[in-house]
């Protein structure tokens, strides 16, 4: 292609009566530069401001018009030039699109190689190759390959991050075992503390949390045991007090009943030969001792109260008693 030749003549802008124009502008500006605005003069001041703004705008509009006429040849040239080279831009765009398609295919091929490398280097390990997906685009750059063959620097880079991940996994397992063993020794579940480790807490922070929880639980159990023991002692004391109260109540009831019975029982019981159960003869040496049975009638409100009274009598050495129930009153 021949050279792109263009000829043009630089335009010349000449201001007629330049000095006169400057004198007029300076005169108007000087006349209003030291103007003192007061309340009385405000109306005139606003009018003067409007006139000066109108003058400034008219001068600026004239300048814009001159610039537009001055740039007219350049504007026409730019329109023509853009239209003339449009076909060239279209050809460039078509070629660029084809190159990008090929480059995209090549990059996909390089990414496939990277994925194969990741799988190969993580085989027989606990490392999941998918966790490195965010690095694949950078590893698949053309600078890391000789055509489609990976360079040593790429293999070293991938190996480094895989080894680093292996170390992290080993450290995690060791920390997990430490936590689990410590929990087992303290008879607590390790589940919540493994979650703490998974959430990003350090093993020292987790161990500290376990120690605090174990101490708290121990103190809680000790306090609960003390409370139960105190409650047990309190209940035993209440039971003892209740038993003593019931005993005193029965003794008082017996004494009252015995007093009433003595008033109605004859001082000496009748001897009835036909009732051998009421008269017993015992021989003590050469003397015959006569013993008599006394029948005392006491009314109880319940069978339970009667049995308690009998037990009190037995406990106080009055022997066995036969009680006859007459029904409820």
C-alpha cells in the first residue's frame, strides 16, 4: 500500500482591533470590580450583574461559533477517514475472532493436562484434586507449557501446593486425635469440639474450651450431689420428727383413755369360774397367786392408729394386747 498522503493548510485566526477589544473589556471590568453592594443599591446591582452575564455569554457563544467553523475541515476529514478504514477494521476483527477461538481451544487442552497432572499427583493420597480448581486457569497459561507439554516449573508448582495440603491433612488428623483422646479421657463427646476445629479454631483454643467445660460440669455435679445429700438429710430429719410426733400423740391418747377407763372399771374384777381366761392361778412356792385380766375399751378412728397404739404399748413393756374392733362410730 502506498503512503497515506494528506495536505492541509493551517488556519489562521486573526482578531481585528484586538487592542480596542481588550480596552473595552478592561474598562467594563474595572468599572464594576470595586462596586459596593448595599441594601439600597441591590436592585441596580442585580440589573448590572444580569447585563454583565449577558455580555459574557454572547462573547463565549461567538468563540464557540468561530471554533466550529475552524474545525469544520477536520470534522469532515474524520468522518471520511472512519468510513474509509471500516472495512479494514472488519477484516482485523474476523482474524482476531479466529485467533481467539484457537487460543481458547489450546487453553482447554492445557487445562486438561493440568487436571491430569492433579489427578496423577494426588492418587493414593487423601487430597481431593478438585480443591485446586481455582488455580487451574493460572496454571494453564501458555508460558507454563512448551506447546502442549508442561514445563518443570509448572509441575513443581502443582507438587508444592499438593504437599502443603497433605501436611494440612496430617496436622488436622493429629489435632482431631488429640481432641478425641482428651474428650475420651474426660468422658465427654468430641463432636462439638471437632466442629470447633473445623470452623477454624486452633487446637489450643479447642483444648482450652474442653477443659473449661469439663471443670464446669464437675462443679455442677458436685453441687448437685451436695444438694441431693442435704435434701436426703432434711427428709430423714422430717421423718424422724414426724415419728416422734406420732409417738407422743399416741402416748397422750393412751394416757387419756386409761384415765377414763379406770373410772368405770371396778377396783377388783369378778371371779368367774366359768371364764377360765379371766382367772389364772399360779403356784409360787407354797403360795397360790391369783392374777386377773382387765378389759379396757378404747376407740380408735382407724386401723392404722390402733396398730400404732399397740406397738407403743409393746415397746413400753406392757406385753401383747388383743384388740377387738367394734366397727366405726
